[in-house]
């Protein structure tokens, strides 16, 4: 089957010569042909993402055009008598500009008006642009923090969130598109394409500045910032400058866009190694905090200075706890906490946020993994008026305040982190002091995420075997601790392992398993929706740091041993 699809691409008049030349180089490599053609590049939690290259299981001009044609067909059917507009943004990766322009040309050929950013822009600004221009759809070309040989294609709905409700219909529409069905117009002098830039930037930043909770705070803090060669440099710095932060020191080696991300092993603020240059600079200037945004600037990592003067990276759950504590505490100080206030997180996010929210009588809602589900709940709040959205967050370094953006936003989060740091500094406190006080009040939570790679068809089958094994052989005890509850989000049930009772879960179906311990600790397994990886999330609550770390170590060892045994027999 893969060989047949390979030959079809070589013979197709709709595949350009550059891609054909690449395919001819692998004509004698059956394994490579299978990897490139055994499936269509899939939509997952973040849309379509994959390695750049020729083939149906790669991202390239053809697969981008095919996806755009499928989306165009869906939109024209859904909005038959309405004018349709689309907003498009792109990041600093290889082929991002080319893919964005191809997307614009296919939309334009389908009589869809296009608003295309004139240059690199953060993903959250695309979400803002969709709402600003009242578009029916948005597309951003990015692979977030993936390696340099990856790119991706995220699709947004008319509310500015990544598609959820119509995802299956869009996937179905794309699946029906044959290469001969794709229509495309020229890019130059195309009257359907409007270039956008500074005016939208200004409007977006003006909205961000309104989120400031203590605008008059003394802003005399020293911040090292790295955009990790991505899209955050211009808007993060401009936002902070307009708010009065004068001591922002940028890591010059990582300031400019670079599709190779040549100064880091991975352009991911979740990886401590990505902060090596920033930490060196912070030591030189005695910085208060370090910020690092990923290539499409929807995630931000935070490194704080501890009482010993050393720089300590925080994980997403710790940063979430600090931001939650600051946002809700500031709102209460100003008597601005609504009675129906709500925060939203995901099922793989630490429960410490819920404890903080309860302190302020704020409701907490959980969603499946993926900020698109948080955005969906935000829209529900807006329509029903039952709750007022205050903050959204996930463990993977994604945070959002305000409702004018419907995706995690590192520009907004960077502003709030700087303000939070300045606010506590005026009180003579470090962020490490505040985090410790949160633990002392709510319990010591420790989390870790492990990603296991499973490339190709063989890897996909191994992941399925592991998930099937954990689904069938339900864990009832780990590290000597009882597990009374088993959540299967694919079957939509929660099983009480103590008495056998089964309850239904009110979530979309997703291949996720969660094991909940007696003390509130938990373990989650799920295949990534954007990468060939199995993600394992651990959250342990203990009396103190040492207790939590010891339990985490034992739980990790036992889980990884179980996975190894499954792989040996699969």
C-alpha cells in the first residue's frame, strides 16, 4: 500500500518537482517509503504536525494545500450564504512562510478572504486576530517546541480556540480531498489576501495591558528573557516596555529567528538545558527572574532566584500555582473577585491549583489535555453566564488570563510573571518564598512528565499494546499505595476498584488512562496527539519534599518496569 501511494505521488501532476526529486532519492528504501506513506498526516490535540518532507505522512506544500482545501470545502458547506474570512500566522521554522502563503492562496481561490500576518507572530496573536476580524477560521503554521525538522498546521474556530466541535467534520472533509481537487490562486497582487501587522499588534497589546493587576507597582526588577529563536521577541519586549519595565535583558545569541534553533538541544522551555545561556547572563547581571518562550510563544518557562542566590527552574505546575495565587489574591485585595469566578485546568495538571482556588471560593473545572478544551469551556461560560473565567492553565507551561485570546498565551503570562515578581519584591519577598508558603499552606505537590518515543508504524503498535495492557490490567497498588479509582477516558468511565462501581465521565472520548491514589496523587498515560510519543504524567502529594520525591521515585520505577515488560512481549 505504501509503495503504491509512493508511485502515485511520483506520477502525479499535482506534486511539484522538488518533492518528486526528494522521493526519487528513497526509491530503494522500503522502510523510509513505508514511514512516509503508511498513513495520512493526522490531526491531533494541536492539529497537523510532522516532519518536513515529501510524502503523505509528512508536512509539505501538498499536504498543507490538501488540508486547506478540505477546510475550505467544510466552510463553504457550513456557511453557504455568508462571507467567509480566515486569519493566518506563522513562526520561524523552515517552510513556515511558504506554507502560510500556500494556505492563503488556497483559501483565496475558494473565495475566502484572508488576513495574513506580514511576518512572524506568536500563536496567541493568531487567536486574537480571528476574533478581531470576526473570521470563521484561523490557521497558524508552527510545530511549537518540536525539533527543527518539524512543522505543523493548527486550525482555529470562529471563537479563536483550536477546533473541537467541528474537528471530526473537518478531518472527514480533508480525507475526501484528492490532489486533483485542490485549487490555488497566485499570491502576488491577490485581492482576497490582506496583509496585517502593527495595527493588530497594537490592539492586541492594548488588551494585554488592561490585564495588569498592579500597574503602579515599582517595576525595578531585572529580567533576563530569551525567545529561543522564535516569535516572542518583538511582542514580549514591546509589551513589557510599554508597561514601564526598563531592565529587560535579552539573550542576544537567541534573540533572532533561527529555524535550526542552533544554540539549544531543544527549543522547549520545559527543558532545563534551553536556559543555559539565559542563566549565565542572569548570573552576570544579578537578575531577579528568567523568562523563556517557545518558538511560537504560547508557552513560557520561568527560572527564579532562590534564597541562596542560585537560579532554579520551575515546572508548569509551580508557575501555575504562583500565578493563581497572585491573580486571585490581587483580585480579592481589590474586591474584584466575582462570586461565580472559575479557573480551568486539565486532567494532567497538579491539584495544588484547586486548593488555591478553594481558598478564594473560586470554582475549578478540569478538561482533557489540550488548551482547546479550556477555550471551549471559556466559550460556554461566556454564553451561559454561569461562571466568569479568571485563569486557565496546564502543566506544559501554558497559561491564560483574559478572554480576548482563546489559547495559552506567553505574552500575557510573561507580563503577569514580571508584575508578580515586582509586586512581591516590593514586599521583600522572592518568588521562591511565595512558592514555599503555598506548599506549607496546601501540601507539598511534586510532578514529573516522561515522554517515551515510539517512531513509525512499529512504534505506534507498541504504544497501542502498552495502553491496552494498562487498560486491561488495572493497577490497584503502586509503591505500596492503594489506587481506588481508574479513569478510562476512551470508554468514558470511572471504575471504583474497591467495590466495582462504574460511573460515566462527561468528557469527549480520548485515549487517556488515569489512576487516582487514596491520598489524591495520580498517574496518567496518554499517547501524544502531535508527536510519536507516549506521555506519562506523575503527580504525588506528600507531607514534605523528601517524602514526595521518595514516593515519586518508587512509582516511576514500577511503572517503567511494567512498560518494559509489555514491550518485551509485544
